[in-house]
């Protein structure tokens, strides 16, 4: 499906899409310092779109992270780093398709609850999840100092998505589910293949464990023969030897008796 979409929509691909989104968010962030109500005017509210404010279908993509400037800068830095890395890895067309699938799903499901505000946060989060899936051991340096592998941040992000889906309202559930649609389209087959491989591996391990030969019970004190090395051999215990000393039929009558570690 992805290859077919690439051939059909490839000529409409936008190079450096991540940079365009960041520039738009920075511009809105600066404008917010003068008028914080600008967010209300650009947020995606499907009911407002139906009332004629069609521009909201695109303007919500440039809603910046509402936080302190230093954290906004850190977010944009990581977003640019990961977005451009994915575009370099996949190519411009495929990276655009990743965004397009998530965007269409997010906007489409938003109209199910037309009065709710649809966030771009989860959609942008899938860029991070895709990068982390492809580069699980990439080290993020928190505040450019503390190194932490990105797979742990991705795990926390997935936990946050699941908690939001379970505890949130229908609007949030729809937003989360639709936002990760692009991730599932791109990586679902690979995840399923890995799961099947893991299941086969565990099944094989269980079967090998089940047929593992049992440990021997009898061992000749003279020659070391056991049921494992000679399955048809009979073993006997000597009543004249100290302890539970066992002998094969070849040595049960010809061995030296042992009492408290001394031979007779």
C-alpha cells in the first residue's frame, strides 16, 4: 500500500517538512507572547471548521508546545533532529506519507466529536516513536548532559499513550488511536513478524526442554557407567560397603569393599 501511495502522491511531496512545521510553530510561539488567544483561533475544532473556518485543518499543525522557552527550544531541537533523520532514512516521499496518514486519521476521527479540540501533540509524538523504533539505542542527552537510551523514553511515551487512551474521554481516545495509525501502517507488519518469531522461539525452547534427557540415577562406583551411557545395564547396591555405593553387574562381585572410605 505504501509503495502504491508513493507512486501516486510522490510529486506532491514537500522537502524539509519538519523545518516548515517548526518555523510555523516558532512564529506562533512568538505571537503568543503578545496575544495568548491566538491558540484558540488556530486550534482544530471540527465544529468551527464546519462553520466555515477551514484554515483550522492546517493551522493546528503549527500549534507550539505551550511551555517555557527553554523547553520549547529543546522540543524543537529534538523534533528537527528526528524528523530530518527519518526523512533522510525513508526519503522525502515516504516521510511525507508517514505524516499524511497520521494527519488524515487525526482530522477524520476529530469530526466524530466536533466540539472537542484536536491536539497535534500525539501526531508529533509518532515521529519520536518511529525514530526510537528504528534507533532504540540512540542516546538522548537530557539537557545535553545526562545520556539515556531513547528506547526508555519511547516506553514512557507508549505508557502515556495507553494511560491517556484508557482514562481519557472519547475525543482523546480517538486522537491517540488515529495519531498512531501511521506508526502501525509503517511498522505493524514488522512488529507482527517479530512477535511470531519470538513465539516460535519460545515454543522451540519449551519443546527442547521437554525432551531433555533426565539426569542419571545410578552410577557404578568403579567404572562410572550410568543408565545414560548404557541404558540396558543393571545396577546393584553393595550391602558390605559403607554408604549407598552402586555398581554395575560387571563389578558388583569383583569390586573391593569400602568401609568409611577404606578399601578391604
